[in-house]
C-alpha cells in the first residue's frame, strides 16, 4: 500500500502543492484593478513571495541540485517577516506591535544562528520553523481575541485576517510535528521522510486556498 502511494499518489501530490501557489496569486491579480487597500497589497505580495519560493525550488531541481533544503533556511525568516508585517498592521495596541517587532528579530537571529551553529544547511531547519510557527500561532490567537473583544463585531468570517488566522493555526499546528520529525525520519529512510512531507504538502494546498479566501475578503481601500 505504501509503495503504491509513494509511486503513484505522492508525485501528483507534489505537483498539486507546487502549483497551488497560483490559487491566491491568480485571485489577487483578478481583483488588483479594483482593490487598493494596504492589506490587499500585503496579502498579494505574500502570495507572490510563496510563488517565487516555489519557482526557485523547482529551478534548483531543474539544475540537478541533489538537496535544496537550504532554501528553507532563507524562506522561513522571510515568510515569518511578511506574515508578521500583515499582523503588525492588523493590531491596534502599540505593545503588541512592539512585541511583533521583537518576534521578527528573534526569528531572524535564531535562523541565522541555526545555520552557523545548529542544523546543517543541507538539513531541514526544524527548530527555526517550530519557533516561527509557535510565534505565528500566538499572533493568530491574539488577533482572534482582539476580534471577539469587539462587542459590535458579528460577521467574523468576513474579516480577512480572521480567515488568515484560522489558516495559520491549522497550518502551523499541523506542520510543526512533521517538520520536527523530518530529520529523524530522513535518517531512517527516504520513505519515512516522504510521509512527513506528504502532511506538509496537503497543508500547503489548504493554506493557499485559505490565503485566496483572505485576499477576496480584503477591503477595497
């Protein structure tokens, strides 16, 4: 059963995850002439960054690179920076905004130190990813708390950051364990590592669908 999955299903799952960046990106470009708000542009820029990451990753495969896990050491802090920027402008309290600035500095610093003194650049950067995921979960939960604290706010599903936060919570919680186990699974066998990646690939697709939903809900101005 596992052999069939890895031979027949897994390659298609990789392709679906690779091209899923087009879901939010195409939706954003369709809405671009009508949307001018800062939040819309930040979300669209983030979708473009995800697309750039996929293109660069595929380019390394095309060039015959045996290991492109080093891209994660660049992608993780930049991904966190962009999402943190979106949350920064979504919070009203100055203390939380200052805290987000500190979080960005911590993640960037920890990612750099992980390359120099921790995990090898040819390994999955599990620890920085887990730290970034934990801090993103904190931001998502804080935003949900800010939202429900408003007594006159009823239609939370229309709030783009609420939708994004729901996606962040599911994605980060789901991938945290997979990233944590990846290096150990890779040391055991490639098949075990592929099973960890399968979880990440499915959650990639789901998160990009959620990002598209957030882009569609972004304000016009």
